[in-house]
């Protein structure tokens, strides 16, 4: 018998993370680039929408068509060029702005990217209905998916992944560029 997975963040109230919202706002206003948003998103929780999909209906005793069976589905966007995108949201407010009847499933951004690559999607679109839509695609999508799956060594030549080695020097309390107060 399948089990219901535990929530990623048990006390999650569905609000957008403050750091993610700030990064997206800065990106929208031009005071931050996509790298700043990706940096914050890479360690963040997103909400993936699930919607009911009618699979079979029947005419009820009152002569009205009614649901007989339905399945839960993860919707995708399909662009004018035919490419598909997985959608995710920073919070419930952004999700319900897109579709009121959608239900949220918690996932990390890296998990969403991995699922998108697995599904053959070309992108992940975050907050498609706003307040600030953001797209993860191409080599960045591949790299983020590879981080989640542990397959960085199999990423194609179009993707550059920086790896940080452990330093043998003792850690400093301040970064060299931080201001002293």
C-alpha cells in the first residue's frame, strides 16, 4: 500500500520565502541578475500545482452530468513553439493567482528541475501568473537537475558547473569584502 509522504517543511503556511520574494523583486526592477535569483531558489521550497482531471462522467438521477472518476494531474505549460514547461510557485498566493482550484505539493527547486528534465520539459516557470515570473531553462535547468540527481559528471558540454573544494585554511569570521561596523 502506498504511503503519503511527509511534508518537506512540516509547519509551512504556504507563504513565499522572504529571500526569494526579495530576489525576484530585485530581478524585476533590474537591481539583481538571474544568478542572484537562482542562488536563492537553489535552496528554496517551491509549490507544484496538482489539479483534478475528469476521466469519466455519467448522467445522474436528476439528469445532470456528474463526475464519476477523476485523477490528479501535474499541469504543464505548452509554448507557441510546442516546448513544454513545468510550473511551480513560490507561495500559495501566486499559485491561486494562476488557478484557484490547484492544490500545492511542496518540493525543492532542485527536485522540480529534476522532474522537468525527466519529463522532457524545456523549462521550469516559477510564478507564471506573477507577481514576478521567472524561467529556469537550458544548461541551468540541466545543471540544477544534475545536482539533485547526483549526476553532475554526466552533464553535457554546454553546461559549466563550478565545484568548490574544502579549504585547508581555518575559517574566518568575516568575508574579505564585508564592512566592519
